[in-house]
C-alpha cells in the first residue's frame, strides 16, 4: 500500500506530465498556420537560422537601375528580381528573438484577410534567414502590413502591432551608423500613467 508521501510524489509527477502535455499541445496549435505558410524547413529557419540579414532594397527606377555608378546588387529569388542597396547582418541584435517568435506565432497574422499580390516595386526590405539547411526570404511591407514568403510568393496580412514592431526593427537596424548609435544611447521616454482612483 502507498503511504501519503509516495502518493503525493506520484500525484506531482502526474500533474507535471499533464502540464507538459498541455504546453506542447498549446504551442503546436499556436503555430499550425504559420508552419503551413513557411513549410517545415522555412519555419525552422525563421525560428532558428544562424544567419539573419536585412536587405534594404533600392527603389525600382528603371533609369537608375542600370546607371553607371549604381551600387545596387541584383538578387534573384524565384521569379522575383530585386536591387539590393545594402545588407545588414542582424544575427545577434537585441530584439531578434522576439521578432522571430512573432513570425511563427499564428495570432501575429490576419488569416481571414484576403492576401494582396506581392508588389515588387513597393517592397523596401527583404529579411533572409539561412544556415546549412538552406535559406528563406521574407518580403515585409509594414506600411501595408503584408508579409510574403519567397520564392513561393505566399502572402499574408500582419496584425497592426506586429507590423509596427517589424517597421521599428527594420528602421532601427538599417539606419545610418550615427543614427543607430544615437538611438541606442537615447533612453526611452518615460510613460505617464493616470493616477489611480
């Protein structure tokens, strides 16, 4: 017969196993649609890829694209061709863990909103996630709250909070070096709250 101590230990183990099972189920359910959007390897790269780059795209002006002295680098991703003006390695920057997590979290997207076709001329940034498994490019348009997975071209609409967060992340890490240093040195403005009644 079990004494109270052994019974308490078994009960704690059973509760721990049930909680772990629930946590696993919860996380699987929160990422099902994102997994379908990116594919298994793509989702893994977005979440864990060692190399993360922001590619700032040059404006799509046909006269400037082939002009002498143009510093843009052509990049073909599937059926799309982009002119890359600058590359920024953000593999180890603050905030990347949270930015990645938002991209594989289903509540970050408006799944029922009709996807907009990818407008190559309007895209200002690509984000590249890569490692030995391969690479995936995300075209992010925070103003229109659109994200497209390249080369597949599948797109989805971001919720406003995630679009604003990605816009801030992209602008902060692609600003000229002097501005980035000034942004890092400037403490956030204090928030004021109303006195409680």
